[in-house]
C-alpha cells in the first residue's frame, strides 16, 4: 500500500488517510447508504446488496498541487480514514505547538467510478466508499475499549474527582480559618457545585474545549490529554504485583512500603524491574512534589498558585482512592494466553457503575467521612507516606480482584460496591484536606492578609496551569529532581 499523508475536508475538519487519496466526504447519497462498488479488497465486482457505505469521499485538488487530483485506486481498500484535529497554537511563540491528534473515522472498502464527457474528452472520477467504524463495531458486535490510563471523562473522571474536591473545599481547615475561607471562595475554581455535578456526564460534555477547566481534573483533561508527555505515570502505581524471586520474593510493593525507607525511587525502580512492570507509576511521589510546592507558595503568600496546586492535588488523591488505579488488574486480570479476565472492568467500574447514582454517591461520601486523626505531615516525604497509607486503606476496603470477579460474572457493580466506594472516596476527602491543612500550616498561611483570600480569576489559573514549569510532569527517572 502506498502510504502518504493526505488531507481532505469534511464539514470544516481535516481527514488523513494512509493511502494516496484526497477528497471531500459526501453522503449519504442516492437516497440510500447502499452503493454498487467497482473495487473490493481483491478487485472483484460487488453486489449492491452485499456492502454498505456511510461515506462517499469525493476527490479534490491535491493540497500541494492545485492542478492535480488524486483518485482512489485498486489496493487502497482497508485504508483507515481519520479526522485530523487541528489544535490552537500555544500562547507564546517560544512554546512548541500542541501535537496533532488523529481521530479514527471510517474504513475504506471500495470505490465508485463515474465518468463525465467534456467538450473534447471523457474524464473518470473515483469516489471512495467508506464505512464508519461505529457501523463496523455494531455489525461485528464488538466494543471499543480505551486504554486504561487515557483519562476517562464520564463518571470517576469528572463526577468522582470533582465530588471529592468539592466536598473537601467545604471542609478545609477549621470552620472560621483563612484556609476554609480561601477554599470555599474558590470551590468553583477547584470543582463545581453539587447541583452541577449531579447532572452527571452531560455537565462536563465538551469540557476540553472550554477556556477554563476546573482544577481537580486539569491533570486528565489538560495535561494527560497530550499537553504534557510525561504526565501519565503520575496518576497510578501498580503496587500489588508479587516479586517472583530474589530477596523480595513473594512481596508486593505495598508490603515493601510498610518500611518507610522503601518509599524511595531506587527501590521502586528495582521493584518494577523485578516484576517486569513497564508503566512505572509514581503517584505517591507526585503528591510529594505537589506538597512541597504548596508549602512554598503558602510561604511566599502566592495565593493563586497555592489554590492551583491544591486543586490539582485533589485529582491525584482521588486516583489514590480508586482501587483500579493502584493495581496491575487495572482493566482485568492478565491470563496466560495474553488476554484478560474481566477486560473492560475499568470503564465498567469508573463509568457505568455511577450512572444515575450521582446524588446517592455524594450523600454516601458525606455520611462516611472518617473522624480519625491522621499522621502528622511536615515534609513532602510524609505526604508520600500518607498517600501510600490511603492506597493501603483502599486495598483493604475493595480488593481489585473482587471487582474483576464481579464484573466477569456480570454482577451489578453499583449494588455490590457503592457503599465501599463511597467510603474510599470519603477517605480521599479526609486525606486531601489533611494535606491542604498541613502545607498551609507549614507555610504560615493564616498570616496571609484577609483581602488576598478572594476568588482567583479563571484566566489567571489557566495561565498558571498552562505553564509547563508549574508542577512539571516527570517520570520515575527524573522526578527526583523535584523532590
């Protein structure tokens, strides 16, 4: 197959195909979606009743040479057509542009050749026939399963993170403290009101296109989506793989970290090497990094950056109380044949389980907020240890294998896990407010003038988060520079 990067216009959007093609999609046409195609994958004529096309892609002038057009030819069948999503330029000329994104749209399977007699000669034009990938998936009865770490935008991704953050803002610090004043005034910068969150996924539709993203999901919607290449490992840590041999034989990372000295990057790197874990999540170290930054901002009386850091910290603490973010069974249990038992559980637990239960979830969290006293946090390292303690509590409440078992059996996940899920999220609220309070106290935040504790401008917060030097996203080999 000839591979060239080609562009076509479709309703004001660009398409890319891995073949020497260029065109403008038209359709449905002829009053139907069924077309006679003169070309199929093996060059044979097709019967009109055998194939369906959702798109007819008409040729257009070559973008590099307006005097030429490029028609589809035998051998182009199987070409994947993608939307080429244009992205806005960075705010400054010195910043690199955001990477281009390609959205799979349709699969080419044939063509329709038409002829037109001109004044001097007859010309032939080939129209590409393509079937939408959604149609293909429906006809084959298959589902698209997204990468486990791609930032799901439905229920935990938005509802879960924003619920934890909103409840935490209302409980930060003592009732009349300056921290409580600051966080309640900025609740709708960190998160959303309960009324908005209870609308579910529809409340956050198109959020990535908005000029401002509430801080608690900036790591998913703005950073992990492509703006920061090193962001993904910051959202998880698979701590339950058993070391197969050596001095740590039979132990998991969660067990190793009962000894505080093992909360160290070199130990984690060695563990990941022994269990052959390529993703190398560093969630507790990300919390360590952000806690240090919050303390610094409080000392500098930089209220805007403190709120920005506190807001994004809410996201990572939310990840720490999600059982499937801290397990190698994140999207099912690996099997010997390379498959997974319970594949799709990540989406089923995070998204489907919460459908139509948002109000119940909020009430459940508030009802289960723990009143226990947490360990004192005075350093970033303490913050990492506290995060691991939260992860351990999460495992104790809901073992990932139990979620996989229930999903594989087709059980009602909400009925089985909603109470314990509310409890682990309530733990997340308590641990988050404790981290906020600790950083604020170390930085003497209560000495900040009352007049500086107002609502931060959305544009100001967006500018802070768009700066890659603000809480830079690092991987296991480089985050030590930030600790």
